[in-house]
C-alpha cells in the first residue's frame, strides 16, 4: 500500500485506493467503469481511513 505523509509525519492519505478508483473511472470501456454509487461508497471508505483533522472531513 502506498501512503503519503504530511510534514508532521502523520499518514495523510492512502493513495493506492484513490489511484485505482481514478484509473477505473477513466477506463476506455465504459462497462468497466464503476457506478456512481460505487464511487461514493469507495470515496467514503477512503475518507474513513484518513485522520479526522484532514480537510476531507469538512465535507
């Protein structure tokens, strides 16, 4: 799993899931792209795995 760390050393975001989702959303075959509901569920899961003080939690 790939992670990005903030200057303070805290894990900010697990980018492997976000990268995979982005790539799937841009799949040439539209039948391989995730549905809108799947995108929302996966983004919520990603959001749940980042620190509470991260700016994504204001949404």
